[in-house]
């Protein structure tokens, strides 16, 4: 089995990045609770109805950024998405987390 590390690099053309960020913002606007960011991981709770869109968007993201590991789990009333990155890619995970509404926005 190949154990070489996956390079921390994105192959999405620069002209498509803005649109991809908009897709994440739109998906994250439906979060059922604020994103939970911990060392190396980001946990999101989305409505169950967002599963197809979430799976599609994260699959496309993994195509261009294969260092992202994404897991999905159905939970009561929703879909839990856990995104993790290897050491050295935490800043990119912070950027993804920054696309989600903040706790202050969720409280208002």
C-alpha cells in the first residue's frame, strides 16, 4: 500500500476559486449550529436535506485538494460533516471554517 504523503496543494484553476468559495458560503449558511474547529478538524452540522449538495461539493473539493479528508454521518435531524487535514494544512482548514457563520452571527 502506498504511504507517501499527499501534497498540500490545490489544483482548482484560479478563475474557479471564487465560485467554489461562494458554494461553501451558501452550504454553510444552513448550518444547524456554529462550526466546531479543533486541532486538525472542522465539524459541521447541516440539515439532512443538504446531504446531496454537501457530498457533491466536498467530493469536488477533494478532487482538487486531495489532502482534505471528509467524513459524513447521519445524526438526529441532520448530517454531521467532519473535515480534517494533515499537519501543515491547518491554515487552509481555518479558511474553510471562516466561510461558516460565526457564533455571533448564529446568535442574532
